[in-house]
């Protein structure tokens, strides 16, 4: 059954793209943030990984190899997972390594600590 997000079946899309590909993307985003790489790198790497995921759909489940639509869906899922891993790790880095400057303001953000001046 063909859908807007998947070409072979929903379970194939869920396990191959979301769980396996998204998990690898999340870990890649974490690794790139750990080494203080710029945010463009996880995006570029996930574009390459989306081609690999598309090949796995083709080789294992008779999905379309050269479908631009499904490549874009796979790339969007992988980029979202990688950026989530990147941001969670970057927030943890900022509030841990610069604890005198920043505090966590949510799971994906930090803010400057308010300083009290002694008078």
C-alpha cells in the first residue's frame, strides 16, 4: 500500500526510516555536537544518509530508488532526528561547561543567568 510518506508499507517506513535511520541520525547529531561542529554538518550528513536509507528501501523491500519525493521524506525525518540530537547535546554542553553563564530554560534551550550586583 502506497502512502504519502512511504512507498512500500507503513511498517517498513516506521522501522527502516524512523527507528533505524532516525536513531542513527540522532546519534550522528549527538556526535557532531560533542565535537563542536557547525550545525550545517548534520544536515549535509543526513542528506547522504537519506540516500543510503532509500537504497535499503529499494534493495530490501522493492521500494523506489530514484524517487525524489520519498528521498525528500526520508531526508526530512533524518534531518529532524539529527537536529534533535544535536540540540539536546548542545544544551547539555552549554549548561555544563559554562554553568556560571547559562542555565537550562527547557529541554532544547538555555538562557543567561541573571546576575545580582552587590551594592
